[in-house]
C-alpha cells in the first residue's frame, strides 16, 4: 500500500517535470538549428522586407507582420464572440439548449483544420471576393475569419467551464442585493471566472497563432509587409505557412533551413510571451483576491 | 509531375505486381533532396538538378544520372470571361514582375491584375522564373512581384481563377481544366500566337515548354533500369499522352547532369 503510493507519487511527479524538460529540449533543439542564421544572414537581411529564399532573401518581417495581422484579426473576432457565447451557454440558455449546445461546440473544436481550409477556399474566399469587391478572396481577413472559427470552440469551451465553476452562492448573493441578471453576469460571475476565461482566450489565440493548414490554403501566401487596415484585405504570408510550405524542400544545414528554424524560434517566443502575460494577469488577480479575503 | 509519376507507378504495378512501388509528392526539390539523402531510388523532377545539388549528392556518395522522360508545356490561364486571349512573353514577364498592374495595359478590362504562382519549392515556379521572367538569361535578376500569390497546389490556382476575373496564373498543360481559359503565347507582338497542345509543343511552336526528368542514384540497374525502359517505351509514353503531357522520343538518353548544365 505504502509502496504503491510512493510509486504513484513519483510517477506523477516525473510526468509533471517531464513537461518542463520537453519544453526546454524543444527550445534547445530549435535554438541549435535556428541560431546559426544570425551568423549567416546579416541582421539587416533578416529584418528586410523581402522573403525570397530560393535566391537568398531572408527578410522575415513580411512573415512576422502577416502572422500578427491574421492572429490579431482572429482574436478581435473570436474573443468577444467566444466570451459572449460562453456567457450565453453557462448563464442564459435554458438547460435543454445548453445540453445540446455544449457537445456541438466541443465537436466543432475537434474538426480538422484542413476541412475548414477547404470550406474557406470553396465558400469563404469566393464569397468575400464577390461581397466586398476585392481583387482576390485570398486575404488576411479570410484567414482571420477561419482562424476565429478554429479558436472559437476552445475559447467557448474553457470559458464556459470556468463560468460554470463559479459558486451558485455568488449569483444568489448578487441577485439578493437587487442586481439585475445582466449586472450579476457582468459584475460578479465574469470577474469571478476571469482567470479561466483568460486562459481559454489565450489557448484560443495560441491555436490561431500556430494554425498552419487552413491559413496556408486561404491567405494567398504573398510575402508582403502587412501594416494597417488595408493590409487586412490583401494577401499575406504567415510564419507557420512558410515553414510548412518550405521545410519539405530545403536541404538540411543550409541557410534557408536555419532560417526556417529561426522563424520557429520567433513563433515559440511569441507564444511564450502570450502565455506568460496571461499567467501574470491570473497571478496578479489571485494575490489581490487573497488580500481582500485576508 | 506527381500525377504522371503516380500514373506510371500504378500502371507498372499492374505489369509487375510483385514490386513495391511508392510515390511521394512535394515538389522537385523534395525528390532531389530525398535522392541526395539516399531515401529514394528514383527522383522525379520538373526541372534540371542544380549544380549545388549535384555537389551535395556527390559529397554524400550519390551520383545522379538524368533521364528526360516526358515533355511539359506551361499554360498561361485566366478567367473564362477575361477578354485577353493572347499575350507576348514580354507582357507575361512584365505582369509577373509587377511592371504591368492592370488588365487594360494588355488590352483587357480596367481591372487590377492578381498574379498567381506555385510555391517557390515547385519546379514549375523555378522554370517560369528562369525561362519567362528572365528570358533564360542567367544574369537577369528580375523576380516575381512580392504581391504574387504563392499557392501550394495546381488545384488552388485553378480554383482561384475559376471565380476570379482579375487573376492570371500559370500551370502545367496537364493540369489545365475547362474551368479556365488558356491564353495564346507569342514572341512578337505582331504574332504568331500559339495555344499550347501536344502538337504545338512537339513542333517547338509553343514557347513555354520543358522536359520532365527522372534521376537515379548512379547508373540504374535491375528493377530501376527495367522501370525506366518501360516508362520510355510505348506503354509509359502512352500514359504521358493520356495525362496531357507530351511524349519524348523513345530512346534511353542519359547524360551526366554537370555536363548538361554547361
């Protein structure tokens, strides 16, 4: 009995630590493969605005701005919609509707992104081309809409769980104080579930940032600098699509190969920054809550 | 040329069921890289192997041998309702280099031109860059306009052109479907302009045509040699015709790539 307990504790501890070890190993590997590019390509070359690797132009700015633009666009669509949907499912919808909606949202989360990419090519891109009179339907906006669709179920699912976990007594107390249903949701339930909602949001954005296939199919992949609102309705090339499209072709150990790994490092650092900022907000909120309670 | 390689493999599997053939796509660079790494017996490529790839292969102890196995023409395609029916090579180069931005400059409607291309890892991309944008001049440093859309597949190009009246694309003649309009190409603005077809390619009248290659690691022997013989024979070349490519003369013509480059 004691032995089993010791073994299980050990096992759980090892699996816990192994997550850290794997992240560190991945970073070491990425760094080892990607860092040489800093020596091979002059900094001005990496920060230039031209990406044409078959002739030695390795400016990653178009790819960086492309990824940021598409992800930001997706977040602007998915976050408000996702939180609103979560609030509806958890707080407003009648019980029977909730029991139908929740599994459907979870199925949506499991849809392969390549399928959404097909829908994007066949329906969304021609639709946007015709509706907005764009030169082409393969734009950053098309990618953002698809990514929002991909991020949405994650946000809704996690945020809804967080809202659901808020104790019944909070709501009862708020209603007893004369708060309306809206005031209860906006001032009590949502703030109480804030960390879970935030984590859902970050997971959703992380999925959007890392998504490759759907984005590659609908954004047109033109490596142009993407700044401002007009760029949203022009083709862009994202970092993930670049890695996916070019990694199969590249000779291992070449400058191009190292630069693709360098792009991997940049992606890794961005998602690390997103996660760390989320963690710090959650942490700050918790300490404040503890102060209030003590 | 993955369609062709697959069709050959499938048909040959019928002839020799005991063999285990598998074909993987991904672009000419992918195949050649795999040949260099020694993971395949035959690499299919729609472009010639580059000198640096030969050097890499030789450093790995692999000596690629080249076979021209079919001919391919690149068709310039536009939307079916686009009134522009013919373009000179110079106009095509100017469009893709970004010097011409509106269809009205080449006799069409007042619409922006949306340029579609295959990804940079496609042999078709490199061929188009070298032979059309740069007119075969290796000192010419013209590049694709940066806003050229790079699509990962031929289907992607066809799909986009099938609904987009602004778009122009290029693709292998074997991939052209009825959903797009093929443009006649000429050298001289006064004509003649030629539409790509098996006949015009074989008579060397159509200007944007090329050979498709297979590379083996060292002189082929055993099964690889039999396979190449079969491909270059009547059965293999019949499949070439079926898929919209153009057959080569049925003779085992091999030459070392580094000499072929010079």
